[in-house]
């Protein structure tokens, strides 16, 4: 019964992730400043480390978003009456269960459609959800949602959830392009549910990305382990410090890896030799923080009208509902 209700559609070409890693490392580490996209943190070890981060006392976003979902999921279900819940970058789908519970109780939900680049994570989460929600179809898709939204024949209306403030990993140009793609893919009766971390005092923000136990530092350095393993590089993770910086002008946290000493790193699979000066940074993540007026305005420019805006009691995090304009 469970198997018949779970499908997994792998839409990524066989060498997609390998080719993407090659391109990102070759182009990003030749650039000034040197950069790497945060997606490469998340192998099995990186995903486990991030799960640890979400439970750290300093890391408030996961708890704040769960607080909002706990209070608002029934209202979201009533407002959307969604037949399909689509989730981008679903991973373990842990937070999603609050939405699944509310939509199931409301009697409208027929299908859960998670999208993620990890087929293993989708299989594990999808089969568990099939077991726990009898009668619910789970149609999982292995895809890179930045390039392929993979929305097709899902029953409508659809609720498309993009949680965790992952939108903050996109710079303004990437966000504009993403909103436009989304607005064209959704129908007039579909709804976007977006999680966004809010601007607050820099001390709180930096602590969330530089915890006392050093878990985020290990998470940040994990990208070096990934590049060593996948591309034959010889990075020494112990030769770098984890740094979290609040960029006041851009209103974003930047995670960086800073070279402790001058060094040369070879990455043979992309024919790259890096000469790093002592104190030189590689930026591994941006995490943009938002204000209500500017986020509402950029969504409007991207083809969405914000209908509801909810925050946790402390006003740290926002969950918003928007519809195609």
C-alpha cells in the first residue's frame, strides 16, 4: 500500500551534480572575492551537522518558524484549501508535518509533492510520510528547483512551501529571477508560503551562525571535505577559520572560511591551483535578512501579492502567504 502511494521521479541527468560542482568550484574560486554556493555543504555529514545546528540554543530560525507554523497551520489550511502541498528543498520534511496535519484535518489534501536534489532524503522522508498519513499520495521529484520547478499535473489548488528562510541564500538578482519563475509556474488559485528571517541586532545574528560549541564551524568546513572527496583537492580544513560577519550595507550574514596561513591548494579535477594569502577569505554562504516593506515590494515586482504576514512572538522570523498577481 505504501509503495503504491509513493513515487520518485528523478529529473536530474546522471552527471548533473558532478558537473555543477565542477562549474561552481572552477568559477567561484577563481572569482574575486572567492565564493562557493552553500548547496555543497549538504552531503550526509553536512546534513547531519545542520540538523544539530537547528537544535543549538543560538540558532533561533528553526524554532521561530515552527512556532509560527504551530499557531497558524490550521489557518493556512483553511485559507488555501490546498489539494497538493509542494515543498521546495524539503530535505527531511520534519517541519512540513505541521502543515500536513492541518491540511489533512481540513480534508482537502490529496498529494504531497516534495522537491530536492537528494533522492535518498526524499525516499526516506516520503516513505515515512506515506506510513504516517494513510491515503496521502507522495509524489517526490529529484530536481534542482532553481532551474527546474517540476510542477505539472498536481491537483489544485496548490500550496507551494519554501521554508527555513532558504530564500535568504539568494542575492537580490537571484531572488528576482526566482520569483518570476515561480509566478509563471503557479496558477491563480495557487499560494506561495515563504519563510524569511528578519533583520535584528547583529549580535543575535552572528551568534546564530557562530555558535559556542563550534558546530557551525564544522558545518562550514564540511564544504572543504566535499571538494577534497569529490574533486581530489588537498584542502586542509584545519588551516582555515570559520568566520561569520554581519554585512550592514547588504543586511546579510556572510559565512567565510579564512586562511590561517599562506598556502597553495590543488584541485586536480578542475585543473585549478589556488594561492591563498594569510587572512584571505572564501565566502561560502550569504544569508540575507529581510524587512517587511522591502520583501513585500520585491515580491510584488516578481509577480506576487502578499496576503498574510505572520511572525513569532519575539518578531524574529516571518512566514508569509502570497498569491500570483
